[in-house]
């Protein structure tokens, strides 16, 4: 793996696809043990979740359904703190066991908006699973049920994650290079 350049920034290799896939397999197996007697709805938070979501689904052995929603908060490499809904949940969660799948949880602003959004939906249960988590930045008192990998507080791209809309298609994860 080599350095990559996206717009004005350089990124260095951080976590290889194979390692990420192992973490996802563990997540799928953990959730299967919890939900094997139910039909959970996995709700992907677009757009960053796409690669994680498909890898997760391929590894999930039980009966399940899927839905999506889209929120947005980031401009460049900083969270704006203001969350807007770009796409409302694409399914009826009434009476369902819902598992939200997030690509990454950073400040938790998005997670807070998600919980607020779901308060109005009479789901039977709600859990949150995130592939990546930045424990040093997270400042909310909100529940996260399952974490794939903890990562340091540095901006990352690849494996679905973007910098200003670009870089989602790199199969590995890259970290912003220190100057
Ligand atoms: P939060 O609201 O600060 O927790 O950030 C959540 C959202 O911001 C994630 O779902 C991502 O879409 C985006 N995000 C957070 N950290 C990064 C990063 O390091 N790279 C790319 N996107 C990120
Ligand atoms: Mg996201």
C-alpha cells in the first residue's frame, strides 16, 4: 500500500482491507448470536456505510431485512455539528428489532440525531453497531452496543469513508498524513 493524494491532502496506509473484514465477521457473528431467533432490520447510515454494510450482510448467517437512511454533518475533515436528514428511513420499523449500522462514530453528533429520529419510531428494540470508533473524541452519554475497531483521533478515508466526497472506493483504510 502506498500514500494517496485526494485534493489538497495526503493519506498514508492505516488498516488493510483483510483486517477490516475480520472485524466485520466478528460483528456479524456477535449479532447473529443475539438475533438468531428474530428477524432484525439492519439500517445502514448512508453513504459511508456502503462497503461495511455489504460485507456485513455477506457474513450475517441469519434471517434479516435491510433499510437505509442518510444524514450528513461533515465538511472537509471537520464535523460541523449540524446534522441534516438527506434521506428518511426507507422502511417501517414499527415493532421491529432494529440495528443501526454506522461506518464511524466520531463526536457522536450524528448518533445523537439518530437516536432522536428513532424515538419517534415505535421499534421493539434499537441497537447501534459501528465499524470504526474514535474513543478520544466521543463526548456523548449515548449507548453504542457494538464496535468493530477503535481508532485514534485522525481523519481517515477509504473503505466507504470520504474526504469531500472522494476516496470512498479505496478498499483499504488510510489516515491523514501529519505535516
Ligand atoms: P460524528 O457525528 O462526529 O460522530 O461523525 C459521524 C459521521 O461523520 C460519520 O458517519 C462519517 O460519515 C463522518 N466521519 C467522522 N469521522 C470521519 C473520518 O475520519 N473520515 C471520514 N468521515 C468521517
Ligand atoms: Mg456516516
